[in-house]
């Protein structure tokens, strides 16, 4: 059974916003009491939060599809819809959030660090919120905005300060078991450790974490063995420790060759060149192991390494080794300020939502892009003429029509905003109140003329009658009461 997972692909769907409501207040003696349609609720979002109690991504391995709840629609009597519940996903410290293409979105370090990975859709406004002096009783409401839908990759990089690397059966698990409270699986065959082990070590007043990487072999950086899968867990370490087997049974192997092979894999992986190194010659409790360790120690020190001869069985040399680690970790902490418990967002959201761009593609379609204009398209009910007219007014006020004209667009040219494509028709005059859900500017020319004539007749009836004029001897004069 899988017990450790450090990389998963999540399929996320934030909640959709609820639709706004179209309603007119009706009660006794008030058949048309004005618009009272409520707003739709916002969709639930999905947030990742670092929890110190989490050490693996196992839960997401079995449940990769995650969906937040939708907001509910508005109702009459100015009743707003309920918001969808937000989902909070607990992840281990050191989780990196990436897109499917490998673009890093956030690097979550520190307890409580959070990142909203999928934002819920906004609820649509009801006709009560859309009413103004021109549209006193709107016959439309906004649709709810769809929530974010995306695939993300979660990759765990352990937050350890010391990394133990070495060949299989070099004694890394035994070493971490005696210097910390970790209890990894230990056996006398290669590749006993199949997952990284973390342990907390205390040396004097210093407390630090140690991680061992499952046995590396030549070619690990290119995918051989288990190294490529787990090398990411030493990327954040302050110190790298080479654990060399001084009692290796293979005749063709020796500690110096093992070190050179592991260094070649670390260099091939990249990013670890400046990391301080130490060397541990393990298994000196075996007579041949002690002799070999004493033989190769001068050569390792000549290369600039700090070398320790230890035995995980008799615990010889472990005290000096752990205090040396504590000294190196303390020096690194002084040189590097601790990471704050906050998220590190690499791809920020746009600041100016009102901006837009217009480009003409190879097919002659004018493509308009922008956060706000694309949201307006999603919130517009294209089965309602009044809603379309309202969208046209908003685009005109934002300057989209002027920008299209400047680009050389003519009436009837195709325009695409988001997923909606239509023939552009410049706004023909201001909005004129008519039957709810209609807009005379979108009617056929003949119908538009008759509507304009009806509007002129209504205005004429409302206008005050002109004063009668009397003619005396060929001169005009106004009648005086």
C-alpha cells in the first residue's frame, strides 16, 4: 500500500456564482412596486494551507478531483443567494504549486502559509441592484460567473536543514535512527528505504531537521533507481552529508569512488553546487571498515571535506558529528534569514482589471481581451435584448467602441470577446425605456422607427402646450390671460 506520495495532479473546480433574480414587487394596492430581485451568491473558492501535521500528499493521491460548492441564485423580495462554501486543503510544509506546464504558482513554506489556487465565481446582480434613473425596472439580471477550473501539480520538497546522500546500504537510515527519534525501516539489503525519512536532531541548544534520500546510484539524475524521484527533497537543505560505506562488500567499490559517483549525480541534477559538504565514513565498528576509513580519510580531507568516522551500531563518533552539523546549520541560519510563513506567488493577478486589448486575427476577427470585459460577457444573458443593450452601454462607456473605431472596424465586422463572437454594431443612441426585456436599439429598422415615433408621441403628450398666438394688424403677439 502506498504510504508516501510527494507529487500529485489535482483537478480543481471552484464554485460557480449564482444567477441574479428578475423580480418586480407586487402586493395589494401596489401592483408595480419596483424591482426587488436579489443578487446571486458567490461560488466557493479552493485554498491551500500548510498544516505541520501533514507530511505527505497521500490524501490527494486517492482524491484528485476536488470541487467547491456553487452559490445559489437570488430571489424576489431582495433576498440574496447563499455563498458557496470555501474549501481549505491542508498540505505539508514545503509544497510547491505548479501548473500542468511546470510554471510555479506558489511555494508554501511555514505553518499557516496559504494560497487561493482556484477562485470562486462572482454572483450575478439582481435587477434591484441594476436599477438606476434610466432603467427604473430592469427586465434582466446578471448571470453568475463560472468558477476557476484548472489542473495543478503539487510537489513536496521537504524542509530539512541537513540532507544525507549515499549509495544503497551505506547506513543512512541507521544513522538517522540513532541521531534522532525517527524509526525508518532498516534491513541488510539494498533499497530498503523507499521514501525520504525526516528526523529532528538536538545538539546542545541547536535543534535541526535531517532528511535522508533513498539510495542513489549512477544515473539517478536521469531517472535510474529512486534518486530522480526524491532528489527534490534535498533542494532546501543547508548542509549535504555524504554517507560512505567503509565496509562495502563489493571489491570494485571504495569510498572515494562512491563519493565521486554521488557528486556527479548531484551536479547533473543541478542547483546544489554551493551547498556545504561533510563526509561520514560509516561502519567503523567492523575491523576492515575502520582500516579502510583511516586509509581514505587523509585523501578526503585533502579535497577540502570535513570528515567524521562513525558507527551507527556502537555510536562512536556521533557526538562530534552532530555538534559539527549543529555548528554548520547555525552558521547558515545566521547568513540566511528564516523564511516568513507566507506564500510566495510567482504569477500575480492583474492589477488593472479595466484594461483591455484589441487585436485582429488572421481571419479578420477583432479579438478583445481583458479581465473585466470577459467577465461582462460571462454575466450577460444573450437571450435578453435588454441585457445585451446594457452590455453595449458598458462597453461604450469603457471605451471599447472608440478603440474599435480607431482600429478601423466597421459596422458588421466580427468581434470576439471571450467565447462570444458577434457582428459589431455601434451603439445607436441612448437607452430608451420600453417593455421589460427589450431594447429598441436592437430591433429591425422598421420596428425601430415605429418605436421612435411612439416615443416622440409620448414626449409630445407630456410636453406643455404652447401659448396661443393672436395676430393684430399683421403682427404676432402672445395671448395674455
